[in-house]
């Protein structure tokens, strides 16, 4: 007697169709298209979790650079002088300082200019 995989197949199909909820056209209703799109979406999500880290660092650098220019120093000189004085503050924190408390950031720029 052979065993049919009806229950298992339906379960697998429903899993993909549930994940494809909200997709347009046949991608939310047709199993083959739904599976392809769910797998591709997973690849995009994996790639973009890494891309997001790059984008955020780029944003921080842009913000720090703008704040540095307001204080009369270039971004690269500021970072070089901070390293020279062994001040270890990451770019995320520098960016937050530049936005939330510009006067404290100006003190850091003054420290960099002294050196």
C-alpha cells in the first residue's frame, strides 16, 4: 500500500501561502509563484540586513561631517585628531552628540583643534 503525501503537501503549501500574504497578483494565491517570491524576499531581507548597517554608518558620517563644517574643521581632520588623542567614541555616538547637544560636540571639536 502506498502512502500519499496529501497532508504534508498541503501543510507545506499553506506555510508558503501564509508567508506570501499581502503580495500582489498571483504571488499571494498560487503556490509556485508564492514559493518563488517568499524565497526571493528572504534573500532580499538577508542582503538588506547587512546593507542597513552600511547605510546607517554613512548617515552618521554625513551628520558628523556637517557638524564639523559648522565648527570649522573637516570630517577627516576631526577623526584624525580624535584618534591622535586616543579619544575612542564611535560614529554613532558622535552623530547623536552632534544632533542632540551641539555644544558638547563643539567642545570635542575644540579638543581636536588644540592638538
